[in-house]
């Protein structure tokens, strides 16, 4: 398990799927804002369920996120779009509604940075998020990510176009303790 200060990132267990399905994926608004594809209902047992893990997929590493104090499942995290040649990857996370606003996002991003830079030897990590997702932007910036650009009206979300923000962090600029220095929020 990868450990942050508040959460741990571990392998996805089969019994995580129905909980994540009910508390995270089935939230139409949150799901529509988090996915690059239109939300659609998918049964937890479906082979097309995006929460299922394909252990043979080289370009994505999904995690379940649990509280270190008590072990409660609080969300998902992933390093995806991993490009071994360019040594880059993308950071993503999703928190259950009851886990938001507790600093878990900042801690998850820190743990994914450690995994990407130290364990995988990547050179660059990137985050794409809706420009109005202040919690994700704050979690990224607390970990040293820099705003690199805005893609105007790039995301179609629930009947309207929204801007997307691109944030990036290079291994040479990463400071493992940056999130701890920046405070508890995120």
C-alpha cells in the first residue's frame, strides 16, 4: 500500500466495486464531471464497468483509496495514460461525497507523485480537470503542480461547455514534502 499522511492507496478489491459504484459512479452529476465520456448506467457486475481493474493494462494503475485511520473506503485514484517512452503519466482521483473537504485530495496527489516519480521513474505528471474544480486545482498546486494552460470550452458536461485546466509537474521540480508544508486542505 502507498501511504500518505491521511490515506492509503491500495489494490482495488472485488468488494470495493459495489461501494464505489453506489457512492461514486452512480452520482450522475459527479460522474459527468469526472469522465471524458457521457455518463451512462452500468451494472456493478458488467464487464464494461470502468471500476473493474485490468491487471494486464500497462498504461493505467488504478487504486482504491482508504483512510489510514480505520480503513474506510473513501475513493479512487489512478495514474493513467502512462507513456514509458516519454516517461509521463496523468493523475486522476475521485472522492466519495462524505470524504470531500478533509484534505484527502492533496494527500492522494502526493502519494501518486511518489508512485509516479519514485516507483515508476516518470519525468512528468499531468492533471486535466475542469477549470471550476477548485478542490483539484488546490490539491495539485499544494503538491507543486503548475498551471500550464486552459482549454476553452473543451468539455461537454450536462448540456454546457466548460473550460479544462492543464497542470503539470516535472520530477526535477517535485518536492515530496510540499503538500505537508502547504497545509491540511484539499
